[in-house]
């Protein structure tokens, strides 16, 4: 009897360890909850769909599993980068990258409690394959004005030699009281009155920055437009230590590290101007045949939502009211749930599920 009790105790302990490991592994997955949008969603055989609503998205490797919460319940898959995400707060990501709150995060793959992602700054700088903790992700972009990104710390080097802006400085000395002798000092960046800025620019679209002047050290790959230049503060043979500088004061994403001298070129340029284009998107009304019905319908909770071919892909979570059209009596009713569902293969319900009403509350 004692032997049986001992065996049961060992089995119970082992079972507890297994359950603990499984629970820990499940909690280590990167899951993000909130109202967000996803492009190219596939729910079984239905899709691609563009959906925006409350969802839980779990990133596992090169796949995103999307569970709809409200107003529609569904379960589908999408490419990780098709899910809109943003930084919850400003952060230093490793020793090379600083990003402000609200920077766009495009997931490349999930990695337990983090994602490997591409960051896109409004200043045109792009950082690829950077690790971002899952806790820093949110589904909606911050509405308040963005603050500047935190800069990776680095010590000032006495050999700093690059004047990154075109300006003239005066150095004054005095041999006796009341007499000053001033001399203009110019570096490689000479003031020419055209707003030009000096710096290093990538020779190719992509540039690899490393934590140390060593090909084996940690690195990130960045892409920069002409508006992003890099100023150096220390030379080290074939390497330069550089930091990104945005000429338009929109530094929501910054990098700092070492680059190979052969990968950049020095120039004094006038940065290209940014133009803000304000546009409007027009929507042409759908042409309906004679006898079609257009208005509003109310749906009960649990109503089946179909694609154009009549295949179910979601259910309404709660009573729902939406604008709708029906091309002929008895045909399925198309719901205008945008921005919840777009693309032509979107949301339809059976005619028997839709109750026509004068207006939605």
C-alpha cells in the first residue's frame, strides 16, 4: 500500500511539472488584444478579407492566428505583417535602436513572448528584423503628438570631427585685457546659404549597423531615404561610428552604431522637401437592379455571417444593426459593415436572418 502511495505521489508530481511547463509555454506566446485591422484574412475557405474590429491575434512563427471578439466571432489566419500594430511606449530596443510611442510595427515572425519585426518611422527610416517584446505592442496608434525617440547612449569621443550642419563658428582668443582676436573656423561642412546638411548617406538602399566595429557583433539592417543622413563621431580604420539624423525633426525612429566606411558616402546636400498631400476618397454607390431593397437590418445574436457564395465564416456576437442591400427578394442580404469587413467577398446573411428596420439605433 505504501508502494502504491509512493508511486501515485511521484506520478502526481510529474503531472504537475508537465502542466506547469505547458501553461508556461502557452503564456509565452505573443498574443495582442484590441480593436485592430488585418489584411488578407482567411477563415477556412473564405477570404481574403480585410477586417477591422476587436480581435485577439497570436503570433507563432510566420503565422498569425486571429480570433474575432466583437461584433463578429470567427477564427482565421493571416500573414503576421498584415496585422496593424504600434509601439505602446517609447523604448530602446537593444543597443542600436530607439523608437517613439506610436511607431508602426510590422511583424515578421513570432518568437515566444516577443516578435521579430520591421519598424517604420514617419521620418522615412526603416529598421528590419528587430526584436520587440510583446508587452510593447498595441493595436491602435497613439493620438497624442509623438515625442522624439529615446537615443541609444554613447560616450562622446574626443576624436569627433564631423560638423553635421552647414554653419560657421568663430574661435576667439586674447593676448591682453580688452583685446580679442577672432578667427572663423570651418570644417568639412561649409556654410553656403542653401540649407544643406552634411552627413554620410548609404550607398545602397540597405545599410547594416553593428554594435561594435566587428562583423560578428550584433547588427540591424536599416533603410533610409535621402532625408536621413548619418553623422560620425569616431573613425576606427575601415569603420565609422554613426547616428541617424532626420533633417525634418521627425525623429520617431533613430539608430546608432558602427558601419563599414565603404558602405557610406560623405556629402553635403539639401534634403528633399516633404509634401503633404490632402486627398479625399470617394465612394461610388452600388448600382442595384429594379426591385432591389436597400436600408437597415437587425440581426439576432448568433446569426451566421456568410461570404458571397453562402459559406459561413463568422457569427454575430450580440444583436447587430447595419446598413444592408438585397438585390432580389429571397436572396442573401449584404451587410455594409465597413470598416469591419471590406472586399467583395465580405459579409452577407440569409434573408431569413435579417429583420428590416427603419434605422439603426
